[in-house]
C-alpha cells in the first residue's frame, strides 16, 4: 500500500478545497455543454400535441430557455425522434396524456419526426432564437 489508512480516512482541509473546486468545475462545464438542462430554463412552456397523424405546430419558433412539451392525445404509437442531431433522446409514447419535455438553451434549428408516420408527414421543427 502506498497510502496510509489515516490519510484516506481524513482528507483534510486541502482535500475538501479540491473537492469543492472540482464540483464547481463540473457544474460550470455541464452548464455549458448541456443545451437542454431544464435547470436553466425561462419557465416558459409551449405545448405541441400529437394527434393522428401530425404534430399540432409542425414549425414552432421559440426563444432561448423555452421548454417544449409534447403531449400524446391518442392511443397510437408515436415517437418524437431527433432528425440529424442528438439534442434529446427519442421519446416513444402510446398512451393519451403522456408528455415529454425539452428545454432549449441554445439557438438553432431542431428537426424531428415520428418514426411510424414520417412518410405521411408527421414531422416537425423547433426553431430556437
Ligand atoms: Cu406518429
């Protein structure tokens, strides 16, 4: 063993300071890197409903910090699948009343589609300004 038991059991003041600094760094990094962290939203929520077989607002324009909530109003299987980006992980739903939220913190254009109904036009785009 290269380190003593006493040292590992009691990290001391320097150890705590380093731990606190690491926590700050991790928090700063994740805030910068995660464009959909719900902790930094403006509190504005805009809802899009899934019907048979379309999104209620196929093109939705929002400001940064807005939370978009998709709500399934059908008993049909639908998805909200990112098209060419990884801003969120695909959501799957098959029960009325189920919801899914993404808070957009960075500007950009975020297309998505429903896997089983893409070919009949169940597609959408979120434009964040
Ligand atoms: Cu669908």
